[in-house]
C-alpha cells in the first residue's frame, strides 16, 4: 500500500527500559541494527500496526508496555534505488512513519524474537537514547533524528526522586546541577566518523 507520492505507511517503535535506554534490534542475518518498524496494513490504525509489529518483531504484547507518546506527523525517508527491488523501482520511494515511544512494563525475558514464523531480528541490546543516530544506516538517520528529538521531551525521569526532598535540598546547594547530558541530542550530528 503506497500513497500517491510513493511512500509506504509505516510505524517506528522506540522502546525504553527503566533506565531510558532504547531497544536496538539486529536485522536477521545482517550486521545492520535498527528500531522495530513495519508497515501499516489496509484498515489498520497506526496504533494497531504498532502493537502488531511490537509482537511480531519483539514478542511483546500491549500489557508489557505503556504508550508514552507518538509523533504528530508522518516522518519520511527515501530509500536509495540500490536497496529497492527492481519491480518496485519507479513507483516506490520510501517510507512515511508515525513513531511511538513506549516504556517497557514487563521484563527483558518477556521479549521473544521468535514470536512468529518470520522473525525480523536475530539479536537485540539496550543502547543509550541517542546512540542509534550514529549506528543506523545513513538514509534513515534524519528520520531517526527527528523522531528521537520530538519524543525526547516525553522521556520519564530515569531515577525519580521525592520532589519535596529535592526542593528542600536545592536551597542548600551553591550552584545549579548541570542538565542531564543524556537527554540532549548530539551537538553536531552531521559530523560522524
């Protein structure tokens, strides 16, 4: 199912653990890593597609996660011709995606990369929130930057403290605490090795 411009509707999933690290899956029999993602079937809402893809690719069910946020608009990337099947060239341009930010309520052992007969990933790991920008295939990098940036403001506090105790402690400190650098995007995303 393509739109008029040649983009396939798709969902992307940023899955967080309790330390705000993100799930990162290694595509089957390759050396490329990415977030879970997949196409929206005819008649599905983006949220329905997200839950279906979450189960198909990671083995999690709705009760294992909490939806924290989603991107407001479609984010698009074009796929270079040499990655497109010959029969699709000319009318298929790439993907348009709605991204979801999820918090894992279950445990790591709830994940099952073999939940279906057609697994997408053969390994997975947790990464710091911004690390995928340096590791994803280049043509997806801008969409990852846009999605992570838009969703970052919904990140839960990794180590919640009693706010009343923190407020009382602040008056005794001489200087402000530095901002949490892990929540800020890289300063120069265009300069990568």
